[in-house]
C-alpha cells in the first residue's frame, strides 16, 4: 500500500492516473533483484523517459586525474577554510562575548537563570500536592 501511494505521486507528477495504468504497471515499478533496476520498457513508455537503462562499462579516473590541486585538498591549496577553522572562529567570537558578560556577576547570574528557564520551558508548579506514600524502604 505504501509503495502504491509513493508511485501514485510520481504518476500525478507526470499527469497520469495510476488506476488507468493498471496494477501490472505497479509491479513493474517495484525494485527487482540485486541490480536495483526499477524501470522496465513499459514504465519508460508511461513516463516518456528517453534513453537506454542498460549498464555500460566505464573507466575509473586514475589518482593523478583526480588530484587537481598540488596538495590534493582544495582548502589547503587554494587557501580556503575547513569546517574546523570556521567553527573555531565562531566559537572564539562566542567565547569572547561570554567572557565579557561574565565580568559583571551581579547581572550575569540572574540572566543565566532566566535563560535556562526560557530555553528549557520550565514553569513554576501551579499547585503543590501532598506527597503520596507508596511503600516502606527495607
């Protein structure tokens, strides 16, 4: 049923109705075997997808062909940034801001408590119930 729902969305995207295509078409669309091929000649004609789905032999690139910079890393060869350096710059800015806020402890501590309440969604209890005795601890 789930596959039928997903496939019907594809049919609608191509301006077709799944019911008019018939249940045999749904079976053609489902994955078969280990190759993972989903398109059959009938489904290609329904969706009007051009081309041949057969696998063709390809040549892999050599290590030399894949290495297009002197170091093999774009960030070091071209002077770019890495995720680590970007995060370090941002954390340094935030740490400096935090250190400047910590200089005035009288304002800082209540601000931390208010932030903790707001961020956690804490609400003061509206009523206090009497404790319930469940059992005696041996």
